[in-house]
C-alpha cells in the first residue's frame, strides 16, 4: 500500500472550502497517509464549462496537470469529484487512442512536459477504501458513531462515466457506505440516493430548478437520517449553503451536511473546532451533541453487554418463539427492541414499557445456541430505565420500599400469630443498610453509596 501521494486540490476547495482542506490534511495524517503539494497545477479543468467552450482546451489542460503529477513519480490523490472525473476521463481517453496521445504529447513537448500515461489517479474515497481499507479505519476509530443514521450521497462525477472511472458500481455503489459503517454508523437507505445534487443548474442560472433537486433529496431524508455525508465540494456547497438560504427564508429542512473526512475526524477524536465545522452554514452542533449523548449511554451499555454478541443475538432470533410473553402478547417483540438498542434509540427504549414484559424466566438463556440469552438485554435496559425514573409505578414503588426498609414487605406478625406461628428471629435490615450504604432517601433512583 502506498502511503505517499501527490495531492490535487482543484479550485473549489482552496477558494470556497478551505476547512475541507484542513480536515482532509488532519485525518490523512492521523491514519498515516502523507500528501505532497506539487507546484504547477491549474484548474483540472471543470468539465461542464471548459469542455463546452473548447474540448481541446479541456483535454490539454487536464493532460498538462497529469504530466506535472506523473513527473513526481507519485500516485495522484484528489478529494474533488469534478477533478477526479476530468483527470481520470482524459487519462483514459489518451491511453485508449494512439492518435490523441501523440497529438497531446506533441503539444506538451512545447512546454518541456511529457505524459507517458503511467500516472495513477485516485479519489480520496478510493485511497481510504481500497488502499487503507474500511477494516483498518474501523480499528483506529476512538469514538464510534454508533446508532447515528448517515445518508450517503456519492455525487455524479465520482461514479460516471463508469467506463473511464471504474470507481464502483455506477448504479449501486458501496464503497462510501462501507466507510460510513466503519465509523460505527448506519448507512441508511433512501429513495433519492442516486439523485444529482443539481449544482450544475445553478451554473446555468436555473436556481429554482437547482433548489428543487436539493429540496427533493433533503425532504426524502427527513425522519430517516441524522445527517448527510458526501465527498464532493460542489455537492457540499449545494446541500449546505443553498439549504442555509432556504433556512433563512423560513424553510427548515434540518439536515446537517458533512464531508466524509469530517465524520472520520470526529470518530478519530479530532475536535469540531480543529475540523472547521463552525464554517458550515447549516449548524452541526445538534448532531454532535446528540451523538455524544448517545455515545455516552452506549458506552455504559458496553460495560454490561458485548455489542458483537448483541448483534449476533439480533441476527439469530432462535428463541423468539419460545418467549412465553411473546407467545401470549403479539405486541411484545423482543427482537425489535434489541434492534432499536443497536440503532441507539435509547431514549425511546427507556420510555417503552415493553422492556418490563421480560419475565427473566431464563427460557431464552437455556435455549440460546450462543450462550447469550436476550434476557441480559432486558436486565440492562431495566436497570438504566430505573436510574432515569422511567420504571413503571409499581416497580418504582418497590424500589422505594427497598431503599427505605431494606425489604420489599414488612413481616405481618398478626397474620402469622393467627396460624400459630412463632415470631421470626430479628432480621438483618440494619446491617444490610450499612453494607449497602443506604440513606433511607425515597427517590427510587438507586441506592446512595456511603462516601
């Protein structure tokens, strides 16, 4: 695996999104990728504008950039979809046509450059997925995005024209989704996943149509995703800055937008300030706060449950039909509760009275082929719900009684005497209270340890 690349930033990132450059530099350094800035690069050039003006100018400009990169002897990394599409498309055309290669080479020799066609052009996503690998990235994650629902937007020029780019399946791509999952997040499915962002319409002055495409995707994501992630600077400008304009006009779409490298940076432990997230127009604060709150609770769950075993339990479900409550009450679906837990829907679970329907009868534990038993999940959830005062009233009453008396019921000496029973010896309540550090407070929120 190459660990050193020449980098081609293009125009949009240095001019309009310098915080993208900063975050990319930071995360690549964190995962051991060195990037080298070469002198002599120009615009890639942008395909829609320059190619429409003069195809020869588009070809020669791209070829010159490729020749500059090739001279370094390094593979070329670009984080821009448009630059990637232009450079790799032109490289493919030149390698496929002897006549075009000779014509371009002849012109490049006029400025003392040569293009053999040996240069390798890679998008940032290719470097992360193909060269580093999702598994290795996952191993370096310090703060996983567990339970966060992330919608992936690839962008047209990362995938097409597929004959030249050969990046991924142009209709059903997976690479960026896999990188999102490597962070511990869910890559959520949605109908408009492959819809163009529409930024090119803005270049042509058709802002209403560009906004319509933007709105269609973001409305599709409402209620499905906590954030949208992408890797294209033009797409980011469209979804973040154009959404902000709509926000100021009173249209609250409410979908924060992240470059993938920004999510990776957060998962690696880099701060929002270091990554430049304050430069986003659509604020990311609520997303980060929600993620941190969820991560804290999931961290507590990991103290009690093996998440890998929990995932296997969810995928198995062999004991579900043996649960006596599930047999009696079709509304009790323990598998769905475990699924919600894995997704991080913890607040809803604590309020869900269904978690108290587990009888802890140990049936699932005895039958479990993995020696896990889903009752473990319900025991943990009940404990955490009790800490938050979310237990049913009878449960809370029982907890208060125990905290106050170290018993769940006082001895009824009158009833015992009726049956001629001798008085029981003194109990050990006082000793137990000292042992547990109970103060007698009736808050139902767990016992208070003696300091």
